[in-house]
C-alpha cells in the first residue's frame, strides 16, 4: 500500500472543479441571464469560435495525458507521482492539462452562450492555480528536487514567460 502522504494534497479533483464551474455557470445563467454572448455573436459564430477554443483545449490536454500514460505515472494529482514528465507538450508549458481544461470550459461557454460559465472559467482558473497547481509544485519540488527546480526554471507554468 502506498504512503497516503505521497500526494500533492490538492483541494479537489480538477474535473470536479470544472464540473462545479459549469453547473454554477448554468444555474446563474438561468437565475440572472446576461445574454451577452448571444447578442454579440451569432449562433454560427459561437459554433465556430467555441469549437475552435475547445479543439485547442483538447489539443493540449490529450497529448499531456498520453505523456503521463507513456511513463506510467498517475494523471490524477491526488495520487502519487512516480516520474517527472518533461517531454512533448511539457517542453513548452508545465500545466498543459489545466490550460486545456480552461480552454475547454471557455469554449463550452461560448458554444452554448453561457455568459456565467465564461465568468466561472476565470474562477476555475484561480481555484486550480491556488488549490491544485501551487500544491503540485510544492509536492514535485519536494519529491524530485533539483530535477524539478531545473525544469521549473526553463519551462513556463502556463506557456507564457513569467513576468
């Protein structure tokens, strides 16, 4: 049996955080409709823009998940990591799954003209950053030491250079 302390201690599974963002967004759309996306974009524009944003999210998340599977480490951040993944999409950004998930949420919001889900996407990104990513970083640094610190120094967290 593995040591239960050998985890990042994330506040919740990221898919659950994403699902909560969608549900809350849709409930708020129902209670306090804003109609911004449906006024600003035609149905066809929303289909194209939302679809492209979601495709970009899949294009980041899927190769990232496959990279974890190739080295036989857990994708789930609430389980122990057995390897540091630094190749493929991880050469360009340290958190492609979370960037991909954020794009998926934003694309969903545009596609379905869910103004509040778009707002909740921002909340999702903040909760994932503070409650998942920062905790994963502490965990990975403690577990992999200098190898993770070197990786962190050369690869930006979300794909853009740190300020």
